[in-house]
């Protein structure tokens, strides 16, 4: 592993060279790193984007279909990721995993833990800021941490998680309303924040005390200035304004804009007027910055404008061509208009990039946080995603782990590097974007990430990542809806504790999990996207079933705040071919800003050592990173406690599970510990570390276990 040569100054990624480690472009030197706009929408189903499903639906003659022409052009100009997964089927855990670059088996926000503080670790923003990017978050956050008296200095405010600038909703529940000043409740500043507890968004939304809708400009609350500001318009106008101002002031510095819309989620409110003509610098949405008229659509009647394509739309409600068509119900006119508004905003942003001559070298990513919602939040106007088949060719909705709940429409456009019309069918997930964007920016991703760079897939250059497991877990309320378009085996399925794991073309799903021994339902989703044919009873799939059960235990860590019925199960060992004594090691030259994920780096030198010993890796005192890999021989089943310390930083995994993180915010020499229940046998291990040349070399990994107290792990326990 890790063979080749490495140059500190430049990374050759996907066949082209990118920028130096951790530095903005030098004055007078043209910036070659792309700008990045990452667009995350709220509750948009796989089937809600034209090129993914709606266009085919319309061509088949179904008049209950809507259009996304700008997103379709985004796909034509770039890449469609047709097997891309969010991290969880609701927003808070999904956004957490996206920002941290880890799946739900490692994220600190799981289940319905809305407003819990995002972990203080590497994020998309901290990584890109290290690479010299200006960073801005605009839109919905909901990961700040409910702490009494913390406002406006919440512990996980975006400004405390790598962003230079923030504008939008901090609190989760605020994102249920899309006119912040005209929200139905005005209890502002008189109610103390609720103590954090795992809850659900319906309970929060039913609490009037939470309905003072707060919009924050960095740490200043400004909602009283936002007359008639529909949030999709507001966030788009602010994003355009931020990009224009940044480019004018720092034309050589690349930027990262995380644009997180709060629509079409929750209350299906309408804009005030048609989308302004044109787009870009002179047209489209514009930020005016005047209290009472902050944006150019802050006029007219709120919640009033329906897109003309849908205002008079009709459909065959009884599936009988002999009877007259009926007009679309108002709630579906609203839903389609909400999505079309985002589509118009995407076209507006692309025109802005063209006007600024940034279009060719800007990467735009568009995706959704989970599958489609089943509530309109409008009294007397229920909604069902059946009307547009918002879940696409799948079963499942938001809160489900059938494909429709967590496979999401994802597009990427970068004219300078992504070939037009590219289709990427290789399975991928939201936590892949942190390593992808790190590599785009010229940095190796941090070791904590569970993802792999999508850059070779996007560009068609370089070595594509190997197939790997895509894992999620979630505990959710209710059951899968009883929709006639869903398969009978899925309807009314009690959710409870759920797990899903994709291995290649096969996906395993468990609902209402009671123990680690529960069987997975097994589906081959390439040929069976609706998950009709459960292969769990097929004798040919017995090994796959065993692999699924083992992999989920080997890929995650328990979280006391989100207990699972399989938390106490022992992590199973693996079978290996003939092994030899010791661990392999690889050394990587350079001063690294963090412990890097070293499968992204070519090796300077490699060898074998009896134990993780930095003296074997490099006898000289200079900066480098090292990776030790092999197997740990566990003598008997039981609980094992590991103790790790390093001079600069280290990261320890067993199988794919992140056991000890001595990286972000780590103070050299400090010991960190973790306890894991292991079966007897061989367990793959990797220990990654970085060494600053000025520090005294230090790296130790001790353990204790059944029948023995703390001691250094002996050479006899390591194999490769």
C-alpha cells in the first residue's frame, strides 16, 4: 500500500496538479484551485429533479409532473451521481455527516438530535480554510448546541466550525418557516432555550415558544429588518452578494460557499412574485441591504405567487382518459413552485459566475439532505409525495431506509475538469465530499473521514476509488407510509431501530432491529431498485448475510446518546491468509496540517517493524507522516481498552471503526483511551500518525484486556 513518490509543494490528483498545502494564492499569482459552491436543499426527493425522474414521467404522459430546467442543464454540463446517498433520512444527522465527512456510525449527531452541537473536529470549512479558501455558510444550520445563555455564542456556531461568515437560520425549528419576519408567532427573546434532548421536529414545531424566527448575520440577529423576505430568495441573494464582494476584494483567493436552503421542507409557502428576469450581476435576485427591503423581491403579497407552468396545470385524477382532467390541488402547485424557485436560483448563480468570469473554474455540487417529506405544514392541505412520485423509482420517504428515503439526487458541474454529460453509477455518499473537496483544494483529507475522494470519478482521470461499504443507522418514529405505489412488503413497516448497508450492488436493510443477530433483508438494487425480491432466504446469499452482519459491527462505534440494540455485540474477527510477524509501515515526507488519510498519498519509503515504532520509520528528526497497518491478534473474547499518545497527532482504527482520534485540537503527549468488545482472532488495524520535526518522537499504543492489566501491545500480537 501507499507506493510511489510524494512532493510536498504540489499534489498531482486525477491527472492534474493542484495548489500548495495550506496556502492562499500568492499576490500576482493566478489561482488555479476552483471556487466551490455546495448547494444542499431540504427534503428534495430523488424523483423531484427532471433528469433523475420527472422528465421521464412527463414524457410518459403523466401530467402530474414538474420541471427543473436549470438543474437539467447542470447535469448536461457536468455529472449526475445516480447512486449517491445521504447519511441519514432526516436533516440534522444527515447534515452532520456531510460537514464532518463521517458516516452515521461515527457522527456525534444521530437520530432526531436537532440543535445538538456539531462535533469540534475537522469540517468541510476547516479543511478548505486551511487550504486558503474564504468560507461562508448561508441558509439553514441547526447544529449549534442548545446551551443555556449561549446566544449568540453557541458552542457550534458556524463561525466556530471553520466558516468565516454566516447568514441564516441557526436554530433547526426556524427552518420550518420561510418568511422569518411574518412568521405566525413573535415570542422573541423572552423564552429560555430548551435543554437539548432527542426529539422530533413535529414536537418542536408544535411549540409556539419556539416560533420567533431568528435570522443571524454572523452573531447579529436581524429578522426584524426582513420584511417579505422569502428564504429561498433571501439566501440566494445573500450568497450572490457575498460572492461578488469577496471576488472584488480578493480576486485571487478561492471561495467556498455552503448554501443550505430550507425549502421545499416544512410549510409550503410561496414567493411574493415571479423570479426577477435575467440573472447574475445585473439581473435575478439582488441583495439591497435596506431594512424593510433587503432583497429585490421583498414587495407585493407574501405567500402568493404560483409559477405559471403550474397555476393552470391539470392531471388525470382517476386514470380515465374519458373523464375531464382536474386542476392540480393548491398544495402541489406550491410544492412544484418551491422546487422551481430553487431551480431558478441555480440558474441565477451560474449566470453570476459567467458574469464574473469564474464559471469555468468553479465546482458546483447540488444535492439533498434526505428523501421527500410527507407533511405540508398547511392546515387542511395534506400532501403526499405520491402525486409527483417524489421518491422516484424507489419505495420510501423521509425517515425511511428504503432507497427513496436516503438515495438523493446529486449533480456536480466544473467545466474546466468534469466532462459534460458524465454519468457516475458507482455508489457514493455525502461523507465522500470532505475528502473530495480536500483533494480539489490540494490537500490530503484528514484521517478521521470515512469517505473517499470522488475526484477520479468526476474527472475521469486518476485511479477510481475501490468499492466500499456505504453504511447508515437511524432510529425513527412511525412506519413506512401505506402508499399503493409502494410494495406490500414495505407498507406500514414499523421503523424503530434501522440499519442499511450497501456492498457493491447489494443492499442490506434491517427495520425494527432487536439484536445484532437479526437478519438483513437483501436486495440487488441495480436490477431491483424498488427492493421487491428479498434474497435473504436464498442459500447463495448466506455468505453475504454473514458479511453484512459482521461489517456493520466492524464499521461503527456506539454513541451513548443514541443507544442501539447491537451496541454490546462483540466485533467479529476476520479470516486471513498466511501472515508474518509485525506491521507494515509507510512514510510520507512533509509537514502536514493534520493526520492525513494516507491512502491519498504516494509513499516515500516503506518497511516492516515489530510494533508501531517511529524509530524504525525515520531515525532523523524531520517532519513526516507514517502509517502502520496489519492485524491485531486478540487472544480471547472480551473488552479491550486501548491507550494512545503521540508527539504531534495520531489516529487509530480497528477494521473500519474509528477507535481513538488524537488529531483535531490534540495536545501532543496527551493520552486518549477507548474500550472495544472484540472476539478472539485477527482484527485489521491501522495506526496513522504525523510527526513535527521539532518534537521528540513519541508514539505508543498500550492495551489491557481479559486477564491482564495495562501493558504495551507485544510484538507477538501484531501480524501483517
